C-alpha cells in the first residue's frame, strides 16, 4: 500500500517511522523550514529530518493545495496526517485513492481542535483517549476508523497524558494500516455532542486564585507543556512572572485557618507551600520556575523572597 505522510513536529516522527515500516511511503509533506530559537536560525522540521534519514522524498509547500497535482501524481492509496499544522483542503484530500486518516488525542467528537489534552485536563476530565478518523473538510468531524479510551489520573499532567496517548495512537495506526491494506476500512459516524479545544494563548496561563483549588490544580496540569500556568508577583523591584510546574490538592477540604486569598497557610520543604484559594479551599504549590531562573522547589522560592506563613503573595490581579 502506497501512502503519503503529512506531519511536522517531533510527536509525528514515530508515526512516520511506523508508516514507513507498515507501508510504502511515497512522499512526506511537512511545513517549510522556519526560523527558531533566539538566534532565529532557519531549521527543518523534526519530520523532515526523520524523512531524510529514511531517504524519503520531502515536499514543503506553504499550502498543500499549491501542489495538489504533484501530490496526486504519487498515485498513493492513503494519506496519513499527524500534527501537520494545516487543514487539508478538498483538492489535497482527494489526491489519494481512499482519502486521508488522522490521529487525534481525544474521544471524538469531544475536544475537536488543536489542544485536546490540555483542555481535557483543565476541565477536570477523568478519561480521554485516541481517535483514528477520516479527514473531511470540517475540523475533526470525519467518520471514525477506531477509538481507544485511557484513564486520566488525578495528578497527571499534560506531558504524562500525552506520553500514554502517543503509545495508544501508534497501536491504533499500526492495526488500522494492516486492516486497510486488506480492504477493511470502516467509516463510523461520530456520535454525541461535540466539544472544542481551541488554540491556547499565553494569557490562558494566568492563575486566578479566586478560583477553587481544584480549578487551579487542573489548570497547572493542563498547561504543563505550554504555555505553563503562572502568577505575577508585584513588588518594589517590579513585576516577575512565576510559572507553576506542580501542585497537589490539599487532603483536607477546608483551609487550616481563615485567611485572605493568596495567603501562605503552611510551608513544608518537600511539599512546598499551601496557599489560600477561592471557595474556602487551598492548594499545595510544590514546584515553580521564576522568570529567568531554573525550576526550583516552592519552599526554596519562598525562602529567597523572605516570605513565610501568614504572608500574602504580592499578586498582580487580572489579565
């Protein structure tokens, strides 16, 4: 079976390698080389680097529609798109005999869009999964080939959830490629009410300590990869952003003593500091990364700012 592979970031590399093992990859389509890093050095995508190592032809159009005829000339049976970075238009979708399939990290139709795992965590979901589906003109609306469910544990962050979904996705794709090569390619309509996972912005990471401890904990987990949950401290030296890398819910539902929101209620070297949140709740902030510094324990962070129990963090309010 001849395939075309569409992908760009590092998460797509192992899927490309699998596609090359399970099919004849006629060509790899990836995003053009882009400037990256502080030096803005132009670099190829991870998928391009992997494709060149596999000695596969690489195409890098700004838009696949620009080379639809060239893509069609490869006479491929199937297209495989993994985190390509663009919506494929009808002319590109029709360039293969069977169509194009995509791996999406949610149980479609839930969390259609670009950030399904972060939004599932932010919203406190206890389960998620992987959907293998046929691309159409909509945003993650095409019929399913298969799905597999996965549990979200209470303290797992987006990186940990993505790691296990990544493995599930590879398993689904391998099984599907085997079936499709033998003429078995179901198209099962998506069922249920859809929900959406829009593109994240840096501003989405600002913690509102008026929210409950559970909401704050879920935000930290969901934004662990990017853009990171954070708060801003305001003092005589100016404003400093502090990213929150890890939190733990307080085992006691209520705070140990009444205090204004933002008050430090307890400090422990290993657990960090317990902070008063909204709705009478409190959350342990365990690990942080101050702007311009390396990650550190939250208790160490407080020591550096000479803050202790009873002090209130000098928070900047509002977005």
